[in-house]
């Protein structure tokens, strides 16, 4: 995750969304591929 924060590839609001999902052990339903780079966040695509 540090790479994304250091290089400004990850919007601030998305960082907050990922942090809340991770802190509460929630599944993040999204089609945004960049969330896969954050350890500890479970993802599910809303398109499948």
C-alpha cells in the first residue's frame, strides 16, 4: 500500500474507503482494480 500512497496513484477517498473496510473486516464491493493492491481488504466485483 505504501507504493500507492507515495506515488499518488490512489485517490484519498479510496484510501479512506479501503481503511474502513479493512478495519471492520468488511468485503469491499467494487469494480475498481486498484483496491487489489491493498493487503487485508477482501474484494468482490459488482459486475459478476
